[in-house]
C-alpha cells in the first residue's frame, strides 16, 4: 500500500513485474531454450559479419560498411533485452527496476530508429550500384557513407531522448505489472493511469517519420532498381542483379512488417498479449536471422568468412 500511495502521489515505482509467459508456465522452459540458442547464434553470426567486414580488404565497400553497422545494431538489440529475459525466466521474481526499465526502452528505441535509417541507406547504395554503376565510386564515396551512418545514430538518439522525457513523467498509480518480456514505450504508455494523449500522438508522429519515410525511400529505390533490371537483356544478368538485392529485401521485410503492426496501430487497439510476442520476434528472431540471410545468399561474404577461418586455423 505504501508503494501504491507513493505512485499515486507521482513517485515512480521501484520496479516493474515483467509477466512474460508466467501465465503459461509450461512454455517457460522451451522458450528459455529457444531464447538462449537464438542469442548465442545472434552473437556468433553478427560478430562474424562485423569481423569479416572490417578485416577483409575486399569488403571495404559502402555496402559492407552499412552491413557491419547493421550487425552491430542487431548485436546491441539482443544484448539489451535477452539477458534480462533469461534471468527473469530462470527466477521466481520476474522484475526489472524503474531505472533499468528506462534504460532498456531508451536503448531499444534508439537502436530501432537507427536501424530504420541504416536499412534505407543500404537501399540507396543498391540503387546507385545498379542504376548508376559508372558513377558509383563518385556518389557513394567513403565520407558520405560515414555521414549517413552518423545521421542514423544521431537521429535515433534524438527520438529516444524525446520518448524517454515524455515517458518517465507518466504516473503509474501502483500499476507495476507489464504484460511483456521487456520494457517498451507502447507498453509503458498503456500501463499509465494518466491522460496519455500527448505520448500517443508524439509516438505516432515519430514512428511514422522513422518507419514510413525510410520505408518509402526503400520502396522507391527498389522500384527504380526493378525497372533497371528488367531492361537487362541477359537473364543471367537479371538474376545476378536481383540476387544482390534479395537479402536486403528479406531483412527489410522481417524488420518492418512487425514494427509497422506494433507501432502504427491506434492506442485503443493495442493488445499487450499480441504485442509481447511480436516484440519478441523483432527483438531476437530478426537479429538472429539477419547475418545468416546475408551469409547464405552472399558469395563475397562466404568467401571472406572462409579466408578468415583459414587464416585463424593457420595461426592456431
């Protein structure tokens, strides 16, 4: 009661209870194993992509600069959420402190918005490579790539800062149970007992900007790419051109479709039960699959991995 009275007076709760699948105890063990294996695979795959992109001179092109940043984002994504989930699933006390919760959703939204822009930059790179091949080295020069990456990280941080400032001010009135696996802004807004019109509106505007604008640029880029590829007379040339884009299109679909469903629905229709499983998908499944999608469908990356493994084997 004392904690509830403090929350009614405006003080934040000391911690939150993350339900996860505690209402389905028969799921916990199998989900724990899936999360642990997925996390280890995500770490292994993304670290491998970062290493080969940085160490192999043949992968120092703009495409692989963006890919290494994407892998670093996915690495941070999983590390922000999965260890806490594993600790909670292995414990009877499934809690996270108010400060830990704030840090978690701040970093999570920072990484998410940064990834939206990185994926758009990768689409731009593919557009220039296929539609303007003779001008590629001039347009996609190294300083421009660094600027695009810096814009992605800084703008993502700006969005996260706005969301944190608005969310930490919300009163929770003793309501400390989050029906989720980790802390996210929509779940926090849903939990508040105050008028959240401003939070809902700001979340919708910023998400529309960071999700729909990059997605529109990606679709526009691939529209031009498709038109250029269809003009190629050789069927082998068309397959090769589409092959360089297919991995990126799969990654874009895996990232954007759940995010659109999660963040671009009205607050009244937001379901925490559905939301927690969708957030589980793009917080762990997508970052785990991304490096393998790029590795299995990219001959340059596979050759670079073989060279790295052979050098490591000789050194050992």
